[in-house]
C-alpha cells in the first residue's frame, strides 16, 4: 500500500492513492487557503472512517440498522514535545440496544488504524536514492561500481 504526496499551491499538499486525490491545507488563520482538511483532521477522519467501517460490518452481520450510528473523533494536543496526547472516538447510536452498542465498541476496537495507534508500527524516514545526472555521472567503461 502506498500513498504519494506532492506539494501543491502555497501551503497545500496533495495525496494520491490509486485514482483518488485529497488536498490538505492550512486554515485561513494559519496562512492557508482552507481548501482542504489539515493533516491532523485528515488523520482523525481516516481513523473515524476505519472505525465506522468496523461498526457497519458489525451491524450488517447482526442485521441491525446501519444508518443509526454516527462517530465523532477528537484529539487533544500535548505541548512538550508537540504531539497528539489523546484521541477519542465517541459513538452515538441512540436507537440501538445496549448489547448492540457494546458490540459496536468491540468491533471498533478491531479497527486497523486504532490498533496501529495503540501498538505503533516502526516508522522509518529516509531519503530516496538519487539518480546520477549528466555525462559526469557516467562511469568509465570497465570500472566496477
């Protein structure tokens, strides 16, 4: 799985996956054009969509009404170092019984992104290899690299 990111106009970034494009931008009050969600909002959205997918799969398996649920994902920032200190998912399913509501919570806990946040994967940042340019980068014939 891969998503490619390019710098867009001004403070915008564009993410590309398969045939889809998502724009991230800063809000007006942070010098952006507010043409898309911030990266943090996009991350919370991805977590919420993953959680919703799990919840709907649970409801579908139990032949329960799928339109009876809404999720809200929020985050609190920590300052030293700057980071997300807490993320919460609130489930609003007022028309479902307590058993179904507990089942939804259990299903959401199986969300891949939630599990990745609770047991983080290794995160590596590295530079891509630079391709040689021009005639000076060519090796003379017969020399090994």
